[in-house]
C-alpha cells in the first residue's frame, strides 16, 4: 500500500482497538470469575479510577498496541 497518511493509521488503530476491547473484556471477565477476582477492581485499576475512566485507560492501552500493529501493516 502506498501513500498512507498518519490519519489513516490513527483511524485504523482506533477501529482495531475498539473492536478488540469487547471480546478481550469478556475473556478477562470469565477469567476473573474463574479465579475469584473482582472484574470491577481490575477495570478500575484497584479502585483508583471510576469505571468509565478505567475503560478509557484500557482502551488507550489497547490503542497503543493497535497503533503499532497498524503502522507495521500499512507501512510503505
């Protein structure tokens, strides 16, 4: 692929991060249930953030990984 802009990489990374978050959250929820952990404490980083901020933080972490993936896949 040629002439890929940074905006296209950012959009692809945002889409991948968003689509990635829901299935992984489901798997983590099942893992927490099996291990007897609180899913809410994991999402909120032990209660230091509220739930929306915690989900935003997890999305930001997945965005960083998705950005690296998108940059490698769309490089010239």
